[in-house]
């Protein structure tokens, strides 16, 4: 992963990679749960879900709750169950990356399409952060791509 210029130092940081893998598990569970079974959620079905990965002032990485707002470049904070206060991800100085899990119906071949890639390139431009995109469906479950404002490259 050292050759992926979009990752820069993040892909060399073992602690970041550990938190990224934990976040991948959480996002994958939420996406699959929202699309079938007991966790079926009509508001989240067939939608991309994501998390924000942050690094605090002490150098510790953490990730936010899984949300459908993250792929739009926003995060809900101060949710009281009825209303949500939104902040733009670009304004959060602790955010280092965004992880988005696409819906299970997204085929691995879709990751190569210009339209699909442009969605995440635009998100990288809007947020000024590195975007990790993961597959959650049967044929794309292990796929992990990274994107900046110019390219999108598979790293796993």
C-alpha cells in the first residue's frame, strides 16, 4: 500500500489501518443489516453508509457512528432523536479520512465505471479528505478502494 499516493502517510500508519479495519467491520455490518433481516431499515436500504475517521490531539484514532449523511459530506452531531445538528466534514479539523460502504447490490465491476468513481472524487473535493470505499456485496466484500480528487485505486 506504500505506492498508493492518495494514502500518503495514512496507509503506513499501523494504528490507522487497525482502526480502518474496525470501521470496515462496523460499516459492513450496518449496511448488510439495513438491507435484510431483522435490521431492515427502509430509510437506509440500498444506500451508501459511512463513518468519519478522526485523529485527536493525542494522536489516537477513532471513528464516528455509521451514518447515511457521511457520503453527502455531512455529519449529524447533537442528535436528540428528533432533530439533528449537521456539520460539514470539511470544517472538522480532526477528520483524516472517510470510509463509505456501498450497498450490497453494487457489483465489483461498478467500481471501475467513471460515474461511480466521480461520485467519490467529488466527495474528496467537497470534504478535502481521503475517501476509502468498500464493497459489501457478495462479489465485492473484500474490495477496498481509496480516492482523492483525481484518482480512485484498489488497495485490497
